[in-house]
């Protein structure tokens, strides 16, 4: 429930407006669940991109930390690791999508 207080331009009176959130019908709720299930199924079938994402986040965080510590040598290594991890993640996602398409076409 959203409550908005506004002033009427003509009279200057304050008015409260109540707005109910939209209600999802069964079909919209089912579509949302199906999309979530597809993503979770893809990630459980292909966990390699999760490793790449974790490595990317680690390298970025560690690189930023070393930047603040003024350790440019380690910071540069971490930024290079981040770029490599991002490339690995993209390749893993692409390979996973291609593998899923290949296995579904053979069914």
C-alpha cells in the first residue's frame, strides 16, 4: 500500500491518495516462476560461470583494495586477473548456452 500526500492546486487542501500495488494473476505469476526456474536450472546445470563471476568479484575487490593501499604492482595484477576472469565467464556462459541448445536439439 502506497500513501501519497498531495496538495490540491485549486483549493490548497491536503489530500491523501492511497494506491494499492498491482495484483499478479495466476498467469503472470506462473511466467515469473518459469523464468526463475529456467535461470536456476541453467546455473545448476552449468556452475562454471558462477566460479568465473566469483573470481571476477574477488579480483575487482582486491584490486580496488590495493589501489587504496597505493600498491600499484599488485593492483595491476588484480586488474589483469579481472579482465581474464571476465573473459572466462563470457566463454563459460557461451559454451553453456551452446551445450544446452545442442542437448535440447538432440532430444
